[in-house]
């Protein structure tokens, strides 16, 4: 049996390998999917992506399928119930920021037509291919993630530091950081 060369970070188990092989780094232009990744990335801040990924289905359930309109209207009672839900990361500031970020996301949609049009404008509408040879070649932040982070914060988004933003850019294929011998490179 021949094994596939993959980026080293994903070899922990099948959950990670499946995410890597089928989602990570593939360009996402759909606002609903971009919103899901954005919210999940904000919950990752200070934690591992694996922690978030393992709870993803629970997040989808309690965040109403990541329906941006529904999340934007979460009440204090809903936020309090989420703080008690062991199926997700129970950080009250992150939960409240998901509501704030949903509201800011909707404002960006109003201004640009779609959130996708806004966020992809930071990379001229097409993925940046960094062509890393090894994992150590992959940056944690870039000038673009710094600029995007600053703009998101100016628009009222929370938990969107440059590292979180760069992880979002990787997840949604705005940058291709698959190592050069990874089978999923496009």
C-alpha cells in the first residue's frame, strides 16, 4: 500500500488527515462557509486547531449551522446557555465575540455585496502560493494577514489577531501553504 505525502501537521489521526485532504487550503468563496471558518478560527485563539476540529459538529449544532443572521441575534440567554455547553469551547468572551463578529460580518456584506468579495480583495481574488518546502517555511503571519487583521478590528471584529487571520487564510485557501511534496497541492 502506497502512502500519500502530506503536510506533517496533519498526521495525528484520521480527523486531521481528512480535514487536510478535503478542506484545508481549498479556496472558499461561499459566505456561509467563510463565516463558519472565521468563527471556528476565533475559538482557536490560544488553543490547538485540533481542539476546535474535534468539537466542530457540536459548534455547528449550537451555532445554528453557522447561520450568520441567527448568530447575530443570539440573546444573552442563548449566550449563557452556550457558556454551559461542554460540547464547545466555553469561553464567554469568545462566545460573545461570535455574536459581535456575526453582526460585523453582515455589515461587511452590506458594504461589499458579499463577505467573500471583501476578504478575497486582500489577495487580489486568487490564492497566494507560498510553495513551502518544509513545515518550518510556513509563516504564522504575513504583511497581508497583518493588514486584514487591522481592517477587521477597525470594522468591529474580535479575536482576529494576525495569527488567527493567517490561519483563516490558510483554511479557506487564500494562501496555499501545503508543502511542495504534499499530494493535495493544486
